[in-house]
C-alpha cells in the first residue's frame, strides 16, 4: 500500500469506518464493481456512501446492496438510480469461499473501502466479518482509550 499513496490515480472514494467497530473482520477481498457511465463520473466527483450497504451472494453472483452513489448533474438522458443493486466481480473460487463463509459459518460481507486503483478502475474492498457483541465493542473502545492515554503520557513524560 505504500506505492498506492504516491500513485496519482489511486483515490479513496468512500470508507466504511463503522465496519471495524461493529464487526470483527477476519479476511478482506478486493472486488471489481459494474458501474454505469454516470456513476463513474459521480464517483470521480466524490459523491458516494457505503456505510449502510452490504454484499450478498445470490444465485451464484455477488451483489452490493443499498450503496449510495449521488446523481450526476450533467447526465441528461442516461441517469442512474442512486441506490440500485450493483454487481461485484470476483473469480469463481473466491465466490465459492464467500458463499461458504456466509452460509455455513454465519459470517456477513461488509464493504470496507470504495476506491479507484492505480489503473483508475473502481474497486471495492469487502470484508468477511462476524458481528461483535456489545461487550466486545466496549472492550475495543477501552483498549483504544488506554492506548491514546499511554501515548499522551509517553509524549509528556518520555
């Protein structure tokens, strides 16, 4: 990822920050996403949200459900629906692994980051995740607070 930060084409469009708080991410996977022209233009302008969305395996295909891409103002005839289901592109082997994770192990597929890669292609990173309970969330928050406090102490007295 060090190369990606210096690359002029690499650009994060939308990030689901809440996902790492609500879910224990066990594995992540990069997927392609099928978009219409006005959707790509809108993403380049920066109008999207993946916070309330999820991915689902249906009839052997992977879909991104409930993601928001803002309407593109200059598109007159070929406008897109803002919250339509979008097909995600993965290999058959990866699809089988995702299906096994969701059906057998009770995991969910959570979108983590929507971005343009170094070639300028829109990609989405999907996390295979298990939901956290409330006590897990409190524990994570306490750990985070303690590490911040520790850093402050080391900065002041170190």
